[in-house]
C-alpha cells in the first residue's frame, strides 16, 4: 500500500515508516516544506492563512493514487505549560490539520480509502479505577473535550465513504522519546519512585506494538475508536517499581505533588502525572491482534535492550 503519514518525523511516525518499509508498504512523508525530487513526500500547510479551498485542492491533488493516510500530526501535549495560548495551539494543531486532511481525502477522485487519525486515551478523562474500553463514553476536562473535537474533524472523510479509525493512543514506551525517555535519567540515578499516591493508572504500549497495531489497522475492516494500549495497564507505582527493577535501581524516593506542579503548572501535571485511565484494547483483542509486549516488564526490557 502507498501510505501517506503526517507527523512523520515524530516518535511514532519515524518508527512507523521504518516498520512499513520493512513489511513491504510504501510510506510517503507529509511535510511542511518543499518536497524532494522523489516520489515519497507530499507537502501541506495545515496552519497557513492562505485560502483553505486552495489548500484542500492542492493536498487532494497530491493524495491521488494514495491508498491510506495515517494522520499523527499535532503539537506536543506535555511540551509546554498549559497557558490559554498553548491550549489554543494544542487544539488548533489537531483540528486544523485533521479538517484539511479529511476534506482533501473527500475531494479526491482516486484517493485514500482509509484514514487512521491520531487520537488519545485522554478522551476518557480522569476515571479512577473504572475499566474503560472503546464503548466507554468520553469523560470531562480539557483533554477529553479536545479529543472529542479532534475526532469529529474527520467527518468529511467518513461522509465520503472512507473508512475512518481513531488511534486512541496511551503512553508509548520508547527509549528514543516520549514519557519514558524523560524519566530514565532520574531512575538511572536511583532517584525515581512513585508520583503522588502512585495509585493512578498508566495505560501504556510499547513502540513496537504501537506501529504493529497501526499497520494491522490499514488492512482491517475496523471503523471508529481503537485503544492503542497494552492489555495490562499498571498503576504509576507499579510502573516505577518495574522500571527500577529492569534498571536495577532503587525506587523508594517518592515525588510529592508540589514539585511537578511547580515545574509544569498545576493543570498539566494533574492531567499527565496524577490522574489517568485504566484502558483496555478491546477492539484489538476482538480482532485477534497479538501483542509482542503484553506486560510491562517484557515491554520495558524490549525497549531498553535489557
């Protein structure tokens, strides 16, 4: 398949391109600059102030003959404090790009028949110990509201008969980026441990299973939300103990709430560190997807080469 990928330089996008090439697909990078002379790049400007109809027509022209789109672009949730301005960036970087992609696909004559659109388990909100799957209703709060609006922006593609899947991704484990990379220096020093109560649920997935699941969804008949999380979520305390065990470092130093809240801001710290979701990948399970790393110890040892 010829697969166009936005967010192709990000953590998941980079790994996905390598995996698609390895299994015989032809990935095409969707980039925000002039394309190279080869046939493996498409140019787009999702946040430009130019005429949106021109942007749609230009992207649709480039998507002719492409089989599928994996849309992963969006500003980093944890990259900056959640000021009102940055919240606007987080929302618009998702809604503007998704709307453009969906409208362009709908305008194609012979364009993509599949849109796998980025999403997040933040859609479920902070739900304590409640077990959540794809049938669970959205929760409340900024991340939940953002994700609902993000997913709704795919409607033009769905209305045109394109199969749309929402990639509701959890914490992606990789030594090359994301939450794990940020934690490693502290844990390697033996200064890692539980954060707050440690009872909050962290639903995670290894980078390898993330890209394998996305690849499997390209050729499935699944429509709608899919939780990209491993079948065994852990509490944050369990996560810390397991990471310490893999690294052979102690994990007895707790992190009180005031530190991350001072560093990140109260709202961001609360959403990313002190609350979570106990999410299960029911759709993947029902489809027979086999996780290579179903438990946390196996996943951490794989991504850290231990």
